[in-house]
């Protein structure tokens, strides 16, 4: 939809503390796969559930 309307993307992505999570990489791959050529920003919100206090 954004590509067809020539709009930019502003995404908010949830991440966990799991090192194997690759959500941002998956978002970037999808943007490229769909042929999106506009601006794309992604803010990451870390899921701190289960984090231990130091």
C-alpha cells in the first residue's frame, strides 16, 4: 500500500532479549523483496519481560 501510494514507512518493531531474534533483518528483507524504494525507518522496542535486575 505504501509503495503504491509513494509513502514512506515508519515501523515500530518489538524485539526480545533473545540473541537469535532477527526481526529487524526480516523487516529489511521484506522491504527489499517487495521492491519498496521510499524511506524506511524502524524503531525497536525491546521486550524486557524476564530481564533480571543487576
